[in-house]
């Protein structure tokens, strides 16, 4: 293990970058790929990544261009994800014999995943100190025995991380519902759930309303609470295209993220040689959680200036008058306090909105992971509706999704609150009555294990223990489970803080060839803009024993349900085409699914985008009124946002650098303003412990280096998942239940020397 002090000694802090990507990024990504995969595999993988007949990048949900694609249709971080999956290192029985679970638990998240790909099914028997090998057959039988011994199917929880394919997701939810539970939490609960909640209420569908083409055609793109240079690098290309055609970009972020400032497109000679494209025309350096206030003020100012698409408001919306009255009364002092902006800055943003004809609003975790996230997103919608910026070319709402298939998984029914229509169609297709009662979301999943109300936890990918808030509580809850089953590619925290009996089931990654049932199988995915297409990996699997996700789920299902409900698990695994036939008959908007994905894919219907129809209760788009609440921070305390470095994918830590923010060889840093350092009597470089305060409780994360940074006073930032122990389980967004990962009240204490 790398002790924290050693990491502390290695940590280097330099100046942050003022631009993203460029030649440096390409060089780094290819060199890293070759190191991990070797030359041949690197060429094969990177050549097929995001190509029409290749595999879909697993790094984010950004869409691919419809027509022409570059020979290198990927970004630095996509290449990292592929290399990480394609590594030649493996973790097999010898590894687990040599390392006890307790010993592995002392390692960092970076170290754990870096050991390589999981190659054998492994079990930790109740009371054992080590994992030992188990045959696939015994593993499936073991899961079946535990599930069949439950008093109620609701004692089982089926988690999904958003990398699972549509086919895997479909059979997984079918299995859970055939067993009798809607306990299908997913990573979306921690991610864009606030978006889904807000959009379903206001426009009648929980997905974004734009295509890539709309972004290209926009004349204003607003990017709120998102760091695309790191997390959606290919989005920078779309921003560049729009800018070339005269679009303006308004970015709203507490931090001056490099990718928002300037972009050197590595796919173009221009990017290779020189200056690149300046991106944001205006960057509003907002205080954490100031967005609700900002957008209410923007609404008020637009109204004052008489900006409104009256015809659209009349014909297609309800609630305008109440909203207009509400924002007209907005308290300007409160807005200034909440945002930390000047009135002139807000007016300047309003100028940009008022003079634009085609506006796209983009947002991500800086918006969704707040207590009032749903209200903030509803406010984006209010302003978009006011200007009629939905359902016309170049305009719309663009929540930028995280995991590459998180949106597809939802479409396939991975949801603890499934719509009645979906369940009806499932019943009609498969001839059993699915459960109607809502299941648990991610936070409730922790609660039911903590309280001994659930016994079996199955995870289709992901790293629930490290990704979820309140790490200590979540880990203890999982250790209390009778059985945990992790379908995984790499070793992670969730295999160590696992149930009394614990299974690790190694699975194929997306870049690998899937020969389940003796034929080459394809899978399908849906991107952030509702485009569905096929994906097929070509690499040799990391080991001969690996099984596909679909195969593993179907076999667990068969071992559990036998011929209950007469579901054709063997056929599904034999030929994924038979799953696609069923998807076509069950999932709304997927008619003729198998045929359409065979022919190059299609875009899922989206009534507001397609025809300005709004499937809400009112049958129209809905203006909503949200009270303006200014979240305050107690004296001497700071608000912490927990975010991603450039060298990680969620809990997967590729390396210890965060190039754009000037950090090398370490992750335990807290970005803090000079003013806060001075006020609190600390200096740049000091080591501190972070103590979070929540309803009389305290949570700690020790030994972080303070880094003076250009962040608003009172607002500090540090990396996730190291800071997840600080996020209280009960600190959740209203209505959506998303953990408030961007709003954690902390105080700093000098680190005790060791
Ligand atoms: N390489 C890479 N790609 C990824 C991921 C990854 O970890 N690595 N993760 C994937 C996933 S699952 C997701 S969900 C996305 C995440 O993509 P992002 O949402 O870009 O991820 P974060 O790092 O959480 O960044 C949050 C941004 O919001 C800003 N912010 C924080 N609080 C506020 C606020 O109150 N108001 C405003 N306006 N801004 C705020 C932060 O300064 C930061 O720039 O990326 C996906 N893509
Ligand atoms: N504090 C804080 N917490 C957060 C966030 C935050 O911003 N701040 N962000 C939240 C967000 S947006 C999200 S989406 C969640 C992410 O939560 P998760 O999706 O649960 O976590 P990941 O880190 O993406 O999961 C990584 C693991 O997935 C497995 N894996 C990788 N590829 C595959 C595959 O192809 N198949 C299978 N079966 N397994 C695979 C590997 O074993 C790897 O260790 O975290 C959330 N947690
Ligand atoms: Mo996410």
C-alpha cells in the first residue's frame, strides 16, 4: 500500500492550465494505451472506437456524429478508458490467495483497480479471510439458493451502473420483476435523477431535447455546472463547430475550468500548431448553489425587457402568469448574496440570452447534486419556455449524461419507480404480473441493508460502496448483507466491503469480442441525445473464463426462477437478437427495435423535441414556481463540492494527476481561495483534516493539502471518492433523492501529525 504520507511527499502543485486538449493530450493518451495494451491491441481498439462498425466508447454518453467520422473519433479520456479495460494485467486466484481481504482493504482505489482485469469467478465464504475460486455453475446455484430463501423478493436489491448494455439492462430488470421486486436502484440516482424529476414534471419526459445537430446550429450555448474538458471532451468539438458558425458560449461555474476557456482540437492541424478556439465568451464565476437565484433573476430581467415567445407560451404552456409574478418579485439582494455575482454580470448574461434566437441549455453535476437541484433545473426550463427554446432547430434542453449507457438503462426499465405503462407492456409480453410498488433508490438501498431489512445485493457493474455517499455507513450496510454479488471487470472497494458471503463475477468489457452461444454478439446503447445504435468489441477477452453480462444475468435468473413464468433465459443468452425482439415489443418508442438497430440505429422519440407536444398531466409544458432559497454557510465554515480530476472515471482512478488544475502525483488536495486561507489563518500547502457538519453529526476525512486556487470565497473543492465519507446519507436533493455531493458544509482543522 502507498501510505498517505508517501503520497503527500510526492504531491506537486503547479499553475492550472488555461486550455484543454491539443497535441499533448493525444501524445499522452496513445503512449498510455501502448503501455497498458501493447501496440497491436492499441491500434485495433482505437481504430474501432466509436466507428460505425466498432464499439461505443465507455467513457461518457456524448453522441457520435451521424455521418462522417474522424479516423480518431475519441478523446484523451476515452483512450484512457479503453486502455484501462484493455490492460494485459490480470487478477486471478493466485492474487487472491496471496492477499487477504483485510490487506486489500488497506489499499487505495487507484491501486486496487490497477492490479488488472478480473479473470475468475471468486467467492468469499462466510467467515473466510480470503476470496477463493468457484465454478460458474456453483456461483449461479449459490445466488439462486440465497434468492429463493428470502422471505420476500423485496429483500433483494439489484443495482446497475450505467455502463451496462440495453440487452443486459433489459434482462436484468425482467429478472428482478419476475422475482417480484422493483428494487432497481442505479447510478442515475446519484447523478441526473434531479434532471429526470424536473423534466418529467415540466416537459413530460425525463430526457434532453436536443441532437448534436441542434448544438451545431445554436447561436447561444449555456454550459452550467459542467466540466466538459475533462468529463465530455468530445463536447468541445461540438462547441467549436457552433462557435465557428458564430455561436456564443455562456459558462456558469465557480471554477475557471480549462476546457471552458480554450480548446485546441487535436483532430485538426489548427489545434496541433497553435492557438485553438477560445470557448466561453463569458464565464460567470458563480458561488456554489447560486444557480436557482441566478435563473430567477434572469427570468425577471428577460420579462422586464419584454423578451417572450408569446405565441408558444399561449399555445403550448400552462402556469406562465404565476411564474412571471413570482420572478418579478425576486429579491435582488438575495440574488447577489446567493450568486456572488454583480448585477452588471447578470445583466450581461441576460444580454446574451435576449439577443439569441436559438439557445441550448446544457448542465451536469454542478447543478444536479444540490439540495434544490430539481428547482434549479425547473428554472432552466422556465426560461427556455419563456423564450420558446424547445422543439425547434438549434434550441433545447441538454442535460449531459455521465455513464455511456445510463440513459439507455433507464429506457430499458432500470428504475425503482417504473411507469405503469412499462409494467403493463411487460405483463402483456411475458404473461406475469410485475410488482407495482416502488422499489428502493440508491440511498434507500443503503438504509434497507443498514436496518437489516434486505439480505441480498446484486450489482451489475459499478462500485456502489465508493460511489455512494457516506462511505462508512454504506460500507457497514454492505458488510451486513447476507450475500453480495458483483458483476465486475476490475477489483474495487465494493468487493472488499462486501456481504458475509461475497461473489465476484468477472465479465467482458465493451471493447472485447462477445462470443456467447458460439456466435459473435452485438449489444446496443443509447447516448445522451437519445440515439440508439449497436456496439461490437473486437479484442480478445482478458481471460477464457469471462462471461458476458447478459449471459451471467440469464444464468442467475435460470438458477433462481427455474421455469417459473416460463421465461426463455437460455434463448436470450444464445442470441441477443431475441432480447431485442422483446425490447421492441415492451419499451415505448422502440418499435421494430431489432430491425432498426441492424440498419444503423435510430433516435428515440421525444415528443417535445419532435412536435412540441408535452406528455405532462396538463398536456402542455409547465411553468413552475420554486421559492428562492439562499443556502447559507455557518460562520467559519466552507461549502465543499466533490468533483472529478482529469485522471479518473468516477471511482476508477487512472492516475494521480489533474493536469488542467496543475496537480501532479496526488489527490488529497482541497482547492481554496486566498481570501478563505487568510480568514481562517491557514496557508497554501498546509495539511488539514476535513470535518463535515450535518444536523449535529460530524464526519471526517483526514490529511488533505490546501491548494490556493481561483475559487469563490467560501467555496472549496476536493476530489471524489476520497471525500465521500463527508457526504451525509440523509443529505439528499429534494424530490429526486440525489446525494448533495456539491454541497457539503465543512470546517478545516490542522492535521494532527502522525
Ligand atoms: N473522464 C471522465 N469522464 C467522465 C466521468 C469521469 O469521472 N471522468 N464521469 C462521467 C459521469 S458518470 C458523469 S455524471 C459526468 C460528470 O461530469 P461533470 O458534471 O462535468 O463532473 P464534475 O467533476 O462533478 O464537475 C462538476 C462541475 O460543476 C461545477 N460546479 C460545482 N458546483 C456548482 C454550482 O453550484 N453551480 C455551478 N454552476 N457549477 C458548479 C464544478 O466546478 C465542476 O466544473 O462525466 C462523465 N464523464
Ligand atoms: N462525492 C461524489 N460522489 C459521487 C459523484 C460525485 O460527483 N461526487 N458522482 C456520482 C455519479 S454522477 C455517478 S454516475 C456514480 C458512479 O457510480 P458507479 O457507476 O457505481 O461507479 P464507477 O466508478 O463508474 O464503477 C467502476 C467499476 O465498474 C466496473 N466496470 C467497469 N466496466 C464495466 C463493464 O463493462 N461491466 C461491468 N459489469 N462492470 C464494469 C469496474 O469493476 C469498476 O471498478 O458516482 C456518484 N458518486
Ligand atoms: Mo454520473
